[in-house]
């Protein structure tokens, strides 16, 4: 069987991990081409993985007909431009990190370009759908284990101490709601099979004063009613003193499922005169690590088999559409109807 030839644009925090997974962990694929505007990233990856194409101009990848698929892992502000140009250039299999765009105009433009140019596969990087525990919980919910779902609660708490990085990151990320909570909104859509109907949110700057200058916040809580009646509560924080934490609870008429209630890193417990201690997960990547491999492996499998991805363009579109409304709800402190 012919190995899938992949190119990747962007070799930063997640891009480098995607490159490593393609090169080391997906036997059906080759890392054929890499692109970054940061020369040190290009040098590091090219020396380690020896791709055929090494460039700082992503158009070199869009026009290479030997590539079977394209992975976009640049900052969020560039996604729209690259996706639309890739579609126009004839790229048929695209994986892009979330969010797909930064505004309603951008996501409408992307949807039109992907449809008009008949892109076959457009997968969006909502990796939580590939988590083993979430997949098992979704199966239980579908089988009726909790009866009728009533309330879903999710929290995403990033480790503290990253103010300088977040202030620089915010303008190109879409802010707290788009960067963190679209993951959880996508998960809520997946579990409920529905869309948000009303949104109410609160939030503000509680820890990192520098975020005020870039119109971002560090903590928020959002409450929604979905069109099928399920209530959903989302929480996000940038300053968890004890490390990364992402608990989830699905409560229903006949039972409840809890996932990741504690932020334990491993099974070890340390006991001495100071008390009982257990180490916490310190970084989001450690918590979700296996899902990044699983989503790119799924992308490769979709290219080979022609099946549909777990997370498609419409999922990515709906997540940004919601994020824009959710930010409005938080900014105004009012109830927004979708």
C-alpha cells in the first residue's frame, strides 16, 4: 500500500508534535514537507526528520501534487488565509488546528472555499473527541446508562504562571473563549447531539492584568441551554495554581458519569510528616497527549479509506459561530440567543 505523503505548515508548540507523530508513530504516513517562518524550527525538524521539502513559503506545499494531505498548525489568525488558498490550489485533504477562523466573515469564507473547490476531507483539531475516557463515556450515554441527560459540566484550567506568554498569544489565538472553550463546546455538541439555544456568561481578569490591554480575560463561566433541553456549564481558567485540570460530569435522570475529577498525574501517593501528597498534571499536553496522535492517525486513515472524520468542517464552523456569541454574552453579561 502506498504511504500517505503529508506536508505540515507551522512547527510551533503543536506543529512539532504533529510532525513527530507523523514521522515516528504513524507507519502509513511520511512527513514529506515542512514549512515554518521560524528558521530555527525548520532547522531542528529537518535535521531530525529529513523531509524532502523544507521551506518558509507555504505556497510550495500547496502546489506540490505529490502530497496527499496538508496539516495546518500555524497560529489561529492565519488559518483562514491558508485554508482558502489550499482549497483554491486543489488540495483535497486538509487537517487544520482550531479555530478555523477568527470571525463570522472568515468562517463563511472558509465554508464557501472548501465547498466551491470540492475539498474532500477537511478535519478540524478538536482532539478531545479522540480521548479514550470521553469516548467510553459517550458510548455509555448513548446506551442509556445515565438515562436522559440533564446537565453537563466541564472545566478547563490551565496551569498558572504564563502571563507573559498569554499576553503575546491572545491577539492571534482568538482569546480565552475561542482558544480553550471551543474544545468544550464541541464536546458538548458531540455528547448532546444538539446546539446551544441560549448562552449566559460571566468572566474577567482575575490574575493577569496584562490581558486587559489585549481585550482578553483569564477566567470565565458560561451557562447554556441546548435546543434539546440539556443544560451545559463550561468553565475556563488560565491560572490554576496546582496545575492543569479538565474535569467533566454528565448527569442524567438515572445516573452520572465523572471524568478526571482530580488532577492526578500518576498513581503514586507520598506520605510523610507533612501529610499525604499526590502530584498533579502540570501541562495540558501531558493530559491530552495520546489524542494528538489519534487525531492525525485518523486523518491519515480517512485519506486512505475515504471515510468521514470524527470532526469535520461543520463542527469547526459551529464551534467558532458559538464562540462569537459566547464572547458577546461574557462581554455584555446578557443572555444571548443563538
